[in-house]
């Protein structure tokens, strides 16, 4: 017979039986019964964050890193609106995540009570599903369903609203059991068709992306590409899906893509897309492929049946988990690989050439800074970033050699680099974690340094400081030459700020000083900040402000 428990205790018990070990959040009075129940569960760590944007971003990063739903708790109203940023990242990045939001008591609903929000309306287009638990007896059922939805098909965020009185309610109800998501697989007929298309293709290209991946899938797809002599490229900010040292790896699509790779996509006679949505950044504003029917033969494989055909009509669309796709591809016989050998080799040569920085005389050269990172960091180091022009140097010059060594927002959210690094170091403390941020990007969530110090997380945070919102300035100069507006920044002294938090901190103004500073920061055994003073004239890897006009 079930023991009588509060709704808050029932919820905490469901989290424990679903294998939750970390919860990221900002405590709120709207879900005090849950916090009280967690107080008796030392196996679940509640990571106290300083603002809900950071908390939800950490939960998203945890989901991305582990493949299991990252869990975030925030209070109603303002807490929920702040947390919406992380929910949007999870949605566009296809990351499993559960966002639990406190809600006003049921008797107050519809009265615009204190901090009341209609969460179904608010999160309806941001989340994969939004539910509100109206009775404590249904907590096990609905929480189990939320976990299932977050990881099934295309992974994504589920928002669960928790009326305060439901969490206080005393009930006798049985726990649920964890469910295993159903996995779709390619049909034999589809694989036979793909086998024929591959055998006939002389210029195929494999594009990898999406959220339904694992280290085993990554290894399997990389081996398939090499065996079949198919160049493989990564969708936007999915560069760690195939070992960048794999001879079949040809680079990344998205912002700052190598023009030679862009031309290669256009010249391909077959595009095999595994998991990627073919979103706007990956397709250069939907310009790489004709809409709605691409010129290239398109084979689009995705775990969500609503994705193939949504924008581009594939010649062959398949609904499959990436795990089952990798297994099916491994069974395909090799056909036509010899005729594709030069196509593959030239793609690899182009990629390697793009990783060689041009000569320059800047006092601080970001290309050579990233090359130093590539040399110093171990292969399993996790590199995180937010959004901004500075990310172009990381995308172009760093080498991602293991699966889940890149944590970066496909949705282009600024501020992500700091909280994602904190989550990574918390979940995998034995791995090196380096966060790369622009000055504007850092200031959006830099206060979470306090969280890093509170939990003794020895991540390294690099700040590329050029005193401006560089991406906005770039777009202004393109659209309104010589008329900059609202893009300049007056920053704090980042070294003094970091030391005030208790972090190790250094300032670097010359390229040759970066590698020693990085080594000292890695050896500091606590959170460390490296401020890079860069020339504001250097807007991107290929554009200078002084040359625009």
C-alpha cells in the first residue's frame, strides 16, 4: 500500500527513480515542498544558480552532454520568463530537458494573481510539450510522461507547471517506473534504395547534426564515411559529431563556413543528411539547396517524421533514430568508393588548408590563440561558447576530436558559454573545460562565476574583449556604412572582477603570452579567467572594420 506523501515529496521521488543526480535552479517559494523533500535526498544535488537564464542554460548543457534530460527548477512569473532562454536553446538544439516551474495555487488561477502566467500560452511555441499538474495523484504519471517525451523522437524541452497547493497536497499514490523511449529504424526497402543511390553517386556528401546522438553513433557514422569514401561535414555547431582528424571529415557548415565547402555542397550529386534539420545557419539562409526541391539528390534521415519534407522535399526521407541508422549504415556493402577517392581527398585537403591561419601582425592573433588551445588541451577537453563573431575563430581553428567536446548554442544565444562550462565541469569534473566568450556575451551570465566558485569548479573562462557587440557592428557596417549606433561597450576591469569572485585571473595582450597564461590557469585548481585584449578593427576571421566601406 502506498505511503501518504506530499505532492512535493512524490515529485522528488519521481526524479530520483528516473536517475536525476543534478538539478539546476534558483529557489522559489512556489515550490518549497519540493526543496524540503530534496533536503532528505543527498544523492540529488541542487545546484544553486544566480539567475534563471544561467540555471536553464546549465540544464540544457547537461542534457546535451549526457543525452538524458537536464532538469531545472524555477519559480513562477519572472523566474519562468528568465528561464525561457534556456528552453528556447533546448528546442532549437534538440536537447532533452525538463523545466519545472512553480505556479500559483489552483484557486487563484485566472485572476492574474501574484506572478501568475499562463505557461501553456507562454511556452507553447518554445517547448516540445507544456503540462500543468492539477492533482498530486497524477504526478507520477505526468512526470514519467515528461521524461519520455523529452527523449523520444526529436529530443526537446518539456515544461511542467506546478501549482503550489498541489505540491502541498497529501496523497497515497504509487510511483511510476522509468520508461525506455521507442526507437524508429530505417526500413529494408529504404536501405536498399540508399544502397543504390550511393553506388551511383560520384560526389556524395554526408551532413551530420541534430540531437539524437551518442559516442557510438558518432564513431559509427565516422567509420561509415571513411569506408564509403564520403566527405562528412557538420551542421552548425555540431563539429564534435565526427572526429575532426578523421580523413573523411571536411569541415563545418554554418556561420563562417569555408567557401570551398559551401561550393562542395552545391556541387554534390547526393546529400545524405543524418539528424540535421537543415536549418537557416547550416544552409546559408536556405540558399545551399533549392526550396522546395533541391537540385542534389537528397536523402534526409531524422527521428521526427515532421522534419524531412518540412522545408526541403527529399528524394528519400527516412524516419529513424541515429542509433538504428548507424547500425543500418554499417551493414551496407562498399560500392563506388574507388571512384570517389579523389573527391574525398580534395575535400580533406580543403579543410586542412582552411585551418592554416593567414600571416598577420596583430599583437594578439585569435587564430593562433585557438591553435595554442588545440595544442595544449587534451583530446577530451570540453570547449564551450556563446554567440558572437569571436566564435568564428573557435569554429575554424579548433579541432574537436571526441564526441561531446563542443557545447555551443545552435539557436545563437549569447551568454551560454559561462553556464554551459559550469554544467560540464560539475557533471564531468575530471575533464578539462574551457569556456570562450565575447565581452558582451560574458557579461550576460558572468555572474555565474559565483556558482563556479561556490562549487569549486576549476573551469577556465576566456573573455575576448574588443569593447563592442561585434556582430551587431558588422551588420551595421554592411547595412549602414559609417553609421555605428548602440554597439559600443564600456566594460569593467575583468581581471579585478574575476578576482573579486575569488577566481584566478590574468590579462593577455600579446599572442605569445597566451599559452603560458592558459597553462597557469589550468594549473590554478580553481575557476580562472583570461581576458584577451583584442583589436576592435578585427571583426571576424576574414573582415576588418577599416576595410569595410
